[in-house]
């Protein structure tokens, strides 16, 4: 095989890994969709981007809040919206791209947590208690920043692999 064809084969592998990231978990994505009560296929990260751009409607957002036991104040804090703004939205009104992306991140985190803990209630309980690995903060307190989400995902991966701080 010529060097050119080897190069093309490697280039294809790189492109495919960009479209289908290693952390793309179909089980967690089905949980995410269940939390939002929406029925669309999410095959790769580009589908998440498109869903964020198209917007999550208020009805889906409220379904997520009910599923993960968030009150309106907690939800507003995570989405960086006021409670009043969320209250004024009609049920079919779409959230902004940024708020939709945060809602998707939140649903994806809880789906991952449910998958790792084996039960959504156990994960919700974990989110409510101070954690030494998180500087004695409650995991739920870290959801207002992207870095907080990242830290929680990293901690969940450690738990999944049996590495406890």
C-alpha cells in the first residue's frame, strides 16, 4: 500500500473520531432524552450542537427540572436566567442557544450519574452532600460554570473506575 493511502486512512480515522467522540455514550444519551422528554436521535456531538442551536423549549426544561428534582431557583442559577424570565416563557418557547446548551449539559451529567450510580435517586443524593474530593462543596453547587460541570464529570469518571479521593 502506498504512503498516500496510509495517510488517507489515518486522516479518515482522525475525522471520524472528531465526529464520534470517545465519550459519546448511547445509553447516557437515551437518558438525557428521557429527562428532556424529547424524541430525536443524537448520533454525535454535532447533533448536540444543533439541538442547542435550535433550542430546548420550556416544556422540556420543566420536565428536566421535575426529573432531577430542581426547583425554579436552582434551574435559573444553572442556566444564568432569572426565575421571572423562565416563568414568562410560554411552554413552547425555545431557550437561547446558551441556556439550551446548559440544559443539555445538565441532562447529560445526570444521565451519566444515573448510569454510574445505577440509580437516579442515588446520584441525586450524591449531588446534595458535601464531597471531600470537591473541596467539601456539594456537587450541585458547582453547576453554575462550565468548569464545575467538567470537574463533576471528571469525578464521576474516577468513581466509575473505582478511584476515590
